[in-house]
């Protein structure tokens, strides 16, 4: 496991589209979220201890903001041949056991991770719907204590979602997310 920090992206970038299969057998693209006011794109996986530590918080965040128009999608871009614990079958089990209330999809070709310039798990992006596009407004950490949820003081992603849904600018410092590096194919 190599500790990796997300690399800040230029805000205002339009979300790259994708077409990925979810654990529910359905295919997902940005069109699936066209009626959402905000979209969190979370690059995660099954085996990373950083993801395992925050996955319940991601589910809670999705439940908290879904009624206000935020959607979330979780994308696993790891090489499943080298990391079989990240396979689609294992993803289905994780989504069921953890009660994922958002699509969990597999980026088998890793093209989506490359299009987003994702580098770690979790790597979290928040987009605001502006017209027919999703525009990047936040890219950073979930909160200020990945390991001990009871010690969280600042919920960075939640504050950014609140700002987007309130149609305010995200003005806070955007600190990088950290986690395992994405496991790239050969």
C-alpha cells in the first residue's frame, strides 16, 4: 500500500462522461444523474484501509444530502486481476453488506480514472450541475480525520456540498484526499 494524495484539479472542469456497469447489473453514465443538482464522484475500492475507514461516512453523506438533490456514484478502477478482492463479485458483497445507497461501478479499463485524473482511493470530486453539464467545484478530502470518525471536527466534503446546493461558491481551502494509490494495470 503506497500512501498517495489526490492531485488538485482545476475547478470549473466539466465532468468526463462514462458508461460503467454497476453491482446491480445496470449501466451508469452522467445522464443517469441529469436531475441531480450536485454529483459526488468517489473513486474507491474494497481493500484499501482508507476507504474501509470512511465508507460508512460516505453512505451517511449520501443519505443526508440525497433529499436535497445530491447524487453519488462510487467507481472502482483498480486492477482486479492483481487485486481480486476488488472484483465485481466482491464489490456486490461490499455494497450489500455496507448498505450502499449509490451506484457502485467497475472501471475495468481504467479509462474513467484516467479521464478524471484520479490517483488514490478515496479520491473525491464534487460537481455542480450547471445547465446540462456537471462542473467541478470541489476536489479533496472527506473530512479532517479519516481514521477516527468520532474525532472529526470539519466535514470538508459536506460543507462543499452544502455550498453547492445553496448555490454559493465553495470558498474553503480544498485539502487533498489521501489513501492507497489506484492499482494500475501492467
